[in-house]
């Protein structure tokens, strides 16, 4: 894994939409923010996207189609909740994303691979946010 890419993932702020004006920020290697505890409970959760596969820029229309496909696949799963989210890098880039509650790695890994993602952020309950590599 390219060390630059690894650091970019670690330096990203993973923002989860709470309501029309509030966001909670997830950081890798830190516990889930308190604002998300009640929402998540003791379930597995993840922060995932279909944008820019293989960490390479792709045209917005293609990204939107892929993101809609990912959202539809997640919404088709039983007992899964999905909230809008966005990843914001320290250099100003951003990617629309999804905060998924109730799906474990066995469910999310195939979706991440299908959409060409190198990694995604995940955790369990109020535990530490971890980076899960697809390689």
C-alpha cells in the first residue's frame, strides 16, 4: 500500500450528517464520537463510498451512478440504516459517502471491492474507528 495513500486516509475527517445543520466527525484510531453512540448502539458500523475507485478521480456523473448503486444495495439489506456522510481530506478534497449501521465486514467487503474501493472505515459500537484495507 502506498504510504501517501495510507496517510491520506488517516488524515481524512469522516463527517456523518446528524440533522440539517449538525455533523459528527469520525477519526481513524479514535473512539466513535459521542453524538453517534445512541444512533449506533452496539451494532457494527462503517463509513463507505463508491466515489473515485482505486483512489483515482472519476467524472461526477459516473461517481453519482456508482454511489446510487451502492446506496440501493445497502438499502436492500435487512436491518441496515444509512445516513448521508462526506469524507473531507486535509488538502480540501471531499467525497460524498454513506454511514452504514448494522452491516459487518462480511457484508461490506464485497460491496467495497465491487466499487473499487481501496479501504473503508469501520467499527463496532462506541469502539475505535479502524481502517479496513481491501488488499
